[in-house]
């Protein structure tokens, strides 16, 4: 592709390269540069891509898109925002692939993963569509699954993935859109047919600083969308949707003023049932995922389907045979009269939701094991501790992706909240040992909630990702117990 085509819509301050120069790819990691690539020097949090321009030149890049004149002898293009330039260059190089599909973007603090999977399943069942998925658990092209490094990939990688999906025959793509990705322009240049807002609760304040800033970040999705849907029961909806296209499609489990309303809600250990009312049409909805938050996830998925023209009853029928996401209130086999669930909840609101859900199915004690991630929002640590100690019967405080912090320091910031609650607690810093202790000391009728890891099969210690799958840990402990009998 010619350089002039790759540079479409990019703000060029100075062009010191031939517009007819042939570009063979777009790269932002100098280690991945191939001869003929356009190397985009992006300023990151840990390093500055401008430092790696000489390496990219050594590897044969054709030109450099950058914010400062390079010292190396190489054709270059100056721009005032190379991160945005990377997104647009990726879109242009991969021939604007989101325009060839119907892309649904889902943003919010909680519910993105489950809702995206439910929407994918509805579209597959009702339209017979081949659907791509971009999410925190995995990326998918139809039934083919790929590892996901981030909730939303880097911009040029995202455009490459879109191109794969379009070329593979995907007519639709459902994606989780994180607040980080919006601020960092990872979805810039993407065309969204539908944008959906689930909710906003405290999270990522290490990055956004305040809830207002967090809400503004979420709001960046909606000017990119043709249509939008939102949960009007959330206090932040008006702020997040201020620049959303109108009319706005709304859903609610409380208000009759929404376009789609849940009535006659019934919760059970095996799932939720309710009647969905839309403009006089009443349809019964059943979803085999427990918890009141599952009502909102179902409503969100139905709202997306309706905005894409799927009849309400057809979408509800598809939900009845749908399943949720890995690591979201996921049961794990045990060796006795007690239960173990794995859940990803890592925010105050999410742990409150999952504890409230499991309280309804707990005949004995509700035992919660959790920690907080290192190098992340420290303000939520005592808040999560207090919620855990208020809603669980016993709390085990442990480690969860400490990263470059000391696990003991993180736990020390959780404990003031735990100590304000009513539940007894135990600190076991090593997460594997904590899980083993919870199983060894269970009582009949207990429900043990392993909270925070969910779909993750690793622990991040320092800058190293170490394999650790809680399903395997539980299974190994059960084998050990069986052999000891």
C-alpha cells in the first residue's frame, strides 16, 4: 500500500518521505518490524518508542511516523499524536475492516464479558451469523478461539484482527471496550453500529484518578457509534451518554420509563427468570446464570439484539439456551457436601453482587477468598475488605496478581476494611496455600468463593506471569485428600 493511503486522516505536521513509498505493514514494536514496514514511535508509560527508531531502521523499516525528528537517517512523518496515528494507520492499512461488519461495542465496569458472549450467542442462534468476539477472556472468529492479552488489543493489532474476521466471513463482531482503550485511542478509526453501556462502579482509579474522569473515558465510545443503548438504573448513565447518538435505547430493572423493562423478576440458585416488556410486547426470559446482575446482563444483550433488528421473542428464546462466561460464578467439582465457585469480581460492586447472589444458595457458611491486584487502584482495597466482611461469614485474605508490590503491603491495605466488618478472617499470603486451607477447613453446607481470578490461569508476580489455574489447584487438593483417606 502506498504511504499516502496509509496516512489518510492522520494529522501530518511534516512529511519527509515520498507519498508513493510502498508500505508493507504497520508496526509499533521495533522487535516486530519487518522490511518495508511503517514504524510508529509511540510514547508509552514504561518506555518511549522514539528510542527504538534506530532498531526499527536496522530491521529495514521503510519510514517512521513519530512526534519528533529522528536522529537516524530514515524517511519520516511528523504528527502531533503518534498513538492516534497508529490507530488510523492500522485502519487504513487493513482497509477499514470494521466497515465490512456490524460491530457492537460494550463498555462499563461490570458485565461486559458475559453480555458480549450472550450477544454473540443470540446473533448466532437467531441470524445464523458468523460472529467475531474481542474480549478479556479470549478473542474468537466464529468458533475459533485465540488468546487475549488485553481486554482491547493495541489499535493496529485490533484492525488486523478485524481484517481476519471480515476475511473469514464474520458478518458481526461483539467487543468489550475498556476505558483504557478509549483514552489510548485503541478503537480510534473503528466504526461501531451499536454502543452499549452497562454500569459504572469504582475501578481503575489508579489510571483515571477520579470517577468523573473514569466516566468521561467511557463516554468516548459513543461518538463513534451509530446507535446506543444504556442501563438507565445506573447513576452515571447521563454523564457517560452525554454525546451518544439519539434516540437512545434504554433498559431497566426498576423503571417503567425505559424502552425495555424487566418485570416479575424471579431469582433462583440455577438462574433468573423475568418478563421483558417492550412497547406493549411481553416476553418471558430465562437465563441459566444466577444473580440479580444476570437480569441486567440479559437486558443488555436483549437491547443489543433489538437494536440490530432481532425480534424480542427470538432473542429471548436464544437466551434460554445460552451459557455464560468462564470464571463468572463458575462452579467447581468438590468431594463432599460443600460448593466451590470461581468468579472474576475485582471491584467493590462486583464482589457485592456475587456475594449477594451466592448468599441465596448457601445453606452453611459463605466463605470468601480474595485479594487485590498490585499496581492498581489502591483506594478500593479497604472498601472491598469491608464489603467482604459484611456479606461473607468468613473471609480469607490472600494475594492476587501482586505485580511489583509486596503482597503483604497490599493485604495491609485491605485489612482495615475487613476489620470494620463482622466476619472473622484469616490471612494467608500464598494464594495456593489459601485455597488448600479453605478446602481443608470447610464445613458441610459451606459455599467457598474464590474471587478475583475468574478466567485467569496465571498469577503475576513482579513482571513475570506464572501459571496458576484455580481449577487445577482445587482438583489437585481433592486428589491429595482422596489419597490421604
